C-alpha cells in the first residue's frame, strides 16, 4: 500500500488539502480541512495493480495463458 504526504494550504476559496500532485479537497472551514488531512494521512492507498477488479485480473491471466 502507498501512503502520500498531504498538507493544508490556503487558496482563493478557503482551505485545501493538497499533495505533490495538486489539490485533493477544498473546504471553507479550517477544522474540516484538518479533519480531512488527518483522514488522508491515515489512509492506505492501493498500488495500481490492486485497483484492477479480481474478475478482470483473472480474465487477463486466462487470456495471456498464466492460468488454465
């Protein structure tokens, strides 16, 4: 699982939670922004291969001959 670094920043609409890729969420209240920041920091994100549904993964394995 991946974890990413997030931070709270102030933008023209209010407060936003951002990471290196850009703004993830925007809030009008700073309390909401910090609550979201804590939630994002404690969350584990799956790797790209884990995002593929199991049925599609199995179909690809059968198609490419990895299982019979």
